[in-house]
C-alpha cells in the first residue's frame, strides 16, 4: 500500500501528527486505533498468523 493511502486511512481515523510519520509508524498507529495487535514490521511477521491482514504484503517485505 502506498504511503499516501496509509495517510488517508490514518486521517479517516482522526489520528494526529501523521504528516511527518514514516509509513511503518503510521501503520502501527492505525493498528492500535483499530484495536489490532501493533505488529507491523516486527519479528512476528515471519510467522504471522493473520492471513487476512491488509498490511501483510508490506509487512513480510519489511
């Protein structure tokens, strides 16, 4: 997902301070706001159990 799409999603959630955040940090904030495990880019990505995660493709590349 392109960083602009991530920012749009963050804005929809009314997250603040998103203008200067890196993509990975934005995704972690979105995961927290949506009450999901904030795991993007973590070691968990190697054995991620969340097959339906919208961030999965980017996460496993990180």
